[in-house]
C-alpha cells in the first residue's frame, strides 16, 4: 500500500508539473499582458476606493486620476531608464575599440609570459608555444568573424522583434487597464459566483502568499539593489553605472552567488591600486545590498516560500533551461504553483 501511495503521489506531482510547464511555455505568453494589467489594477484599487468612498469623488474621476498619475509616473521612469541605458550603451560601443586594444595588450603580455614559462620548463625552443597558440587563435578569430557576419541579420531581427514585443506588451497592458476600470467589479462578482470558487480561491490564496510574494519581493529587491549599485558606480565615476548596477542586481537575485562576486573583487582591485575611497564605496555597496536583501526578504516574504536554497537553485536552473532568462522567476513560481495545486487536490476537505 505504501508503494502504491508513493507511485500515486509521484504520478500526480509529475502530471501537475507537466501541465504547469506547458502552460508557462505556451499559454502564459498569450495572457501575460492581461494578467499584468489585472495585477496593476489590484495594486491601484485601494487608492481608487479611497478617493470615491472617503473623499466622495466621482467614480470616473477616481479611476481617471489614479490611472493618469500611474501612467505618467511609470512612463517617466521607463523613459528615463531607457534613455540612460541607451546612452551608456552607445558610449560603450564608441569606446569599444579602446577597450579592445587594452584587452589585447593585456592578453598578449600574459600569453607571452605563459608561453615563455612553458618553453623554459619543458626545454622547448623559444617561441614554439607562442607560435602554436597564435595559429590556434587566428583560426578561432576567423571562425568567430565568419559566424558573426553570418548571424548579423538574425541578431538584428531578434533585437527588432524584442523591441516590438516590449512596445506591444506596454500598449496591450495599458489598454487592458483602461478597460478593466469598467469590468473589474463584474469580473470579481462572476468569480465569486463560480462553482469552482472555493478550489480556485484556495490555490490563488496560496499563490498570493507564496509565489506572488516571491515575485513582488524579488522585484523590489532587484530595483533597490540596482539603485544602490548604480549610485556606488556613479560615485566612482564609472560611465556605465546604470548598466553595471542592473547586471549586479540580477546576479544578486541568483541563490548563493550574490552581489559580492562582482563588488568584492572590484573593491580588492582598488585596494591594490591604493584608491581606498573607491574600495570603501564598493564594500559599502556590498554591505548595503546584503542588508537590503535580508531585511526586505524577511519583511516581504518571510518563510512563506519554504523552499531550501538547494531546491531554489535547482528550480532556477530548470527554469532557465525550459523558459530561458525568464526562468529565473518562472522556475520557483512553477514549483509554488505545483505545490499549491497538489495541496488543493489532496486536501482532506476536497
């Protein structure tokens, strides 16, 4: 009986996992703008209700004023970030030949030293190792350049396609939020009258307190650490402070790694350069990012996720393999949904 129960449990979990992964892969991209619009409207509803219940303003004015402030604020922040990122990326492209030359010089010096050591310790004629390595590097460069030119059109079309998808997502989400002003009450009433209300509500409550709390907390922590790291690199006069801050905040979201994998080596580098002020800024930024993550995770998430770091890393890796870069969020979220659905199915009350 115990073996049959175990097989039944594994079968149920496997089927739920397959359904969740297939839904995330093929259905979620189709409905994501509408889910995003609904989440934004739920976030804005307390302010809207306050205006037409407490402040006694007309309902249309409450919805319109809150949405106008939200759209203007979100648009301003989005345009500012896009402008800064594009400007810094353009500067990076313009300075790329200089950085490439510096990298080549450093690489050549290190390569010469390593090859000279190999020739000396293995009693090989001077220059033999260097000539061999240079031949291999020339072959790799030729293959790399050919591949780059062959895929240039595909890379450009991918960038255009990504930009189009982002603009389409923003437009559909905006229109959906405006439409929801009229329909959100009707949707809530129909949802409560549904015969599946209890089962769906139980699953949605679990998602709200676990999966959605995870996405909310991670988004806030990434934005907060992005701000901290960007300010730190701005203080050390790095021209790419926004891009580097974003990169570090995304790395910090991964389990085990953290922001210290970048900030600490840079701080040590400045110590060897005797620039103790810049080193102090880097280490201070690292300490702040640690406190931000620890405090905000405890405050926003607590122990609701109940996923060990090892399994969190496993879910993120599996998510990256299945969903791409979005798997950083979708992987743990899929685990939470699977667990919520399984608990709902196997609950004694059902």
